[in-house]
C-alpha cells in the first residue's frame, strides 16, 4: 500500500513539474499541446460513458469498473469483430467461439455477459448479435450488474457496442486486407460532418471472405450500415440508422472436436470432422433499424427517445456424431458414424427507450445528476431443429467427404420451439455531488416481465409473469481530480421458467454485486488504471434435493475476484493495454452437500492480456511502429470439474503510418501454439470423459493497407 501511495505521489509531482515547465509557453504552443493530448486520449480509450448508456459522466466518477475501447485501438490490434476488442478489458472470456456468425457467448466475472448495441438489447433469447469492426465506434465493457442499463439478465456485466454515426468532421477511409487461409477483406467509411441545421450522413461497408485453417470451411460476410441525421438546430436532432450483416458458410459451420485425454490436440490440425462439401449453404443474417430523437432543453436538461427493430434469420448445417447431439468423436478403432443436423431460427427483437437526463443544484453544496426513464423490449424466437435420418460411416484414418446433398436433407423433425419474452421497466437514478470530493449515487429499477413458451411436445402455450425491483447504490470519493475510490452495490434478476413440485412458480434468480475499487488517471488523463474487487452472489438457484425427492430453490453460486486494468498512451510513442483478472466461482449452497465448494465452470481462474505498441515519431523512420501482445488463460473450468489446458498466445505487428495512408502487417499466434480456444468436458451422461473443444487458429499473417482521403 505504501508503495502505491509513493507511486501516486511521484505521478502527481511529475504532473506538477510538467505544468510548471510549460507555464511560460505561448498560447499557440499550449493549444497545440492540448489538441495533441485530446487526440491521443481518443486514440485508444474513451473517458466518459456514451450517451446511449444513459447515465453519462466521467468513468473516473462512476462507481463501477468500466472500460471504454475505441475503434482506433481495435484497428491497431488487427481486430475485425467485437470479440477482438475484449482483450483490452480484464476478466472477459469467450466461452464459445462462433467463427461462422461471430455471435459468441461471452462470460464476465463467472457469468454470461449481456450484449447491447447503442444501449438497446440486440440479441434474442438464444443468440447474441454479430458485431463487425466496420460499424463499431467504441466498445464499453461494464463489469457486474448495471441497473442504469438493464436490471434483467445475467450478473456478469454488460458489453455495449456504440455504432458509427456522423461526427464533427468529414471522413473518407478505405482499407483492404489479405492474409493466410485465403482471407480477404475490404472496408469503406464515408461521411459528412454534422451540421448545426440540416442533413448529415455516414455509410460504412465491408466485404470479407475466408477459408479459415480448418478443411472445407468457406465463409463470406457482407456489411452495410448507412446513417442519416437531421439537425433541426444545435439542440435537437433526429437520427435513422440501418445495420445489415449477412454471413454465408459452405460445407458446414462448426469446428468442434471430440476426444479423450490421450487424443486431444494431437490429430491433424486442419481435420474438420463436422464438415462436408455436400452440406447445404448455411446463413446467419441480421437487419437492424434504429430511430433516435434527442432534444436538449438547455445545457442542463436533455430528453432522448430511441427505438430499434432487429430480425435475424439463421439456418445452420453441420454433422454430429450419429445418434447423438454432440460433436463427432471416434471409437477406439478410429471409426464412428455421422448424421446431419439442421438448426433454423428466426428471431425478432424490438426495443424502445425514453429517458431524461438533468443537472440541478439544491443549495450551494449539492449538485444532482438525474436520470429517469422507461424501457420496453419484446423478443420473439422461432426455432426448428432436425436430425438426419441416415447414419454415414466415417473413419478418422481414412477421411472421406462428399456425401450426396439430397441424402443429407433426409431428416426427422426433432424439435420446434417458440418463445416470447417481453419486459417493461421504469427507473430513476441520482448522482449527488457533495462539494467536489464526494459523489453519492442511488436509485432503482422496477421491471415487469412476461415469458411464454411453446414446443411441439407441449403445444399448449404457457405464460409466466414476473416482476422485480433492483436497487443500486454507490459512493465515489475524489481523492484527487485524477483519482477516485469507490464502492458499489447493485442487483439483477433473471426469470426461471417453470413451476415447482408444489405447483408454485419458480421465483427469479436474484444476483447481488458488491464491488470496490480505485481509479487513477495519469499523464493528464492519457493513461487510466483501475483496480477493483467484487463479490457476486446468485440466489434461488434450482437444486435437486434427493432426500425430499424434488427440485428446490435453495442453491447459491458465489463469484469473487480481483481485476486490474491499464489502458492508454502515457507518452506520444507508446500505447499500452494490460489487464489481469483473478476469479473464484463456486457453488456455495446446494441441497447436495457434496456439490458445495465445487467450481462453477464459467471462465478461467486467472486471465492475463497485454499489448504494447512503440511508434517512432521523428526522423526518417517517422510513422513506423512495432507491437507485441499476449493472451493467457489459466485453469478454465468444465462441467466435469476438470480444467481445460492452459495456454499463452502471442501476436505482433509492424506498421507504417503517414497520416493519409498506412500499411500494417499483422501476425497472430507467432509461436504456432496448439490450444483449446473454448471447450468443455462432459459429466454425468453417456459422453462422460470426452472433451468437446474448438481448437485455436495456428500461426497466420495479414497485410492491411488503408487510405484516408
């Protein structure tokens, strides 16, 4: 602790010395320095919550661990999807990596993360949204429940994608990328500056094709995102946005493998047992329309109304192990059978928000920052699943592909399912500044939720109704203008559809988060650090009581951990992104005493990400930069309470940027490490002892060129 205070004091002295040194400079030099500082701030991180997250205010003053990641940082690191940005926030883990659609399952603090786009719920009941780099302005990672976003859902946290809209200046950027495994991608970003009165626009597009490293995989993606904004005056505007993402895959969509301890990561790396050139084309589409209206009554009060509607047809084809719904695995002699599996889904999600932000004083000492509003979301999903009626012999040592497409379409209807999920919420939050040192935040959200489900095996439609109040309270102490200490308490709830043996409706899962941390901005805000600790308890978990012979809601899962985040540009030629997470997630209460203390398998026990870029800013090599990054995951849990093998993956890049144009060489997995990107080991069923995993990509390289006109 003394070492930390000495470090903070040293930083303060350096800052004061720097200010004294330049106090005699001319106004012009000072202005240029301020512009340079602000430009560097925007390069890799954001310092305030976006307007779409409603609450507003500086991240330094907000009592929660929140990381804002800019599109620029995503580009510098060679990222092409939202998941690639998540390496810049501690404790964020891809528990399933869907290479086909990019709609991955993400965990934070031991629980699934909630995904939103511009503050609006983007995914349906069964799938998160696809998020392509070409439409992303920034990514906000909010750790733990956040009632100002949504009181409904998992307690791990929320990820909000802010899309590109017209900005302060005209923009025209074009990029082209080519790389290993026939990877090709082109993007365009073209738009006008926002006018005080009149129309402005921005259009983004991307085309991508790749074969990936696994045999038979071929994917194409098309992205189009036009935005039109009309400013009635400097205080009022209307915005209309459309996002289209179309994904197509030939020969299958999954790379999951099944194997035993003695065989995992030892077969041919390119072997793709779930694919076949006879499989029909798979698709995953998204069409989203958003309408936003913003009116500022004055400098202190602003009204925002926004709505979105999303439709997402999905048709996926793959091979499973014959007679099961698992990835293909082999018997001891290397043989097995395969059968086709077709998964179709059509999801529709509509969301609306109306909220008011206001700032006012009560007396001379208290300043209030008020947020109040209502949210409404309606999500409908129709699911159809079918399994092939034929079993096809398959030999691991003599791989044979090319089954007749017509024979693959012969299947038995397995499952149809329709869900309807609707919720309406009202909320109010106030952040009260007491002088310049203390900010007390408090408020709550009341949510009404209706869920209905119907399947082919139970055609009768069943409706379930829930309501919940989720309070939030926090305190921030501004130790310095650039340093804060905070504490937070927040809640979330999640319905559990069904009834108990007594006929009573299951009460929702209720999660409680207690968190505390320290935030510090260094070098005039160019570098941000956050250290936080948390305890999350999820109550009312279903637990089977063998003695009573029934399922009871007496279970509890507890997740606790520590997080460290460092992000920014401390000096003009150095960019740093380093984070570390330590997490322990266990079953803390259960009807079966033997389960108490067992790991709750939702992410690694330890996770480390680091990325550093050094750039040359002067001389004949001006514009040249080098970067090196690493990702490490340690002790990732499984359902069988056996850890997934640890891994460390390294990446690097070399770039030359002259402002109007750039060229960038991106290298991934430079040591060619073989590792499980995600996976699980089953327990308690016929597939016990088998690993199911998706292997990470081998060494690959890409070359990217770009022009800024």
